[in-house]
């Protein structure tokens, strides 16, 4: 697996992430999830996207467009590092 370059900002943010943020990142690292309006409005979860650890995208479903999100390469790499017990 190729090394993913992290920004200093991403690493500092990851060191201070809450348990809830890590739980969301673990889920997003496995596969994309639909994003609820509550999640979009949550500042703690929005921070994951601001720090480019997660990304949102739109999916056309029948006659509607829905929002989904997933972990970025950097987000997935941080989750794997944490799972392996490596220091972030």
C-alpha cells in the first residue's frame, strides 16, 4: 500500500478526535454511507470533511438526488494506523 501524505493539520486534528468521530471514520473507511441532514449539520462530523478526512458526494436515486459520504484516502489511512496501534 502506498504511503498517504498527511498534512500537519490533519495529523493534529486526528490526535484530538473524539471517540464518536473515530467511530464514524471507521464506518466510512469500510464503505460509503448515506448522509442525513443531522449529520450534515453536526459541527463535529462536518470537521471530518473540512479536514479532508471524509468527502461527500451526490447519488441519483430514482427521481431524487441523495447525499452520501465516505472516508478519503487520508481518512482510511488514519483509521488503519489507529487499528494497528500505530502512533498518529
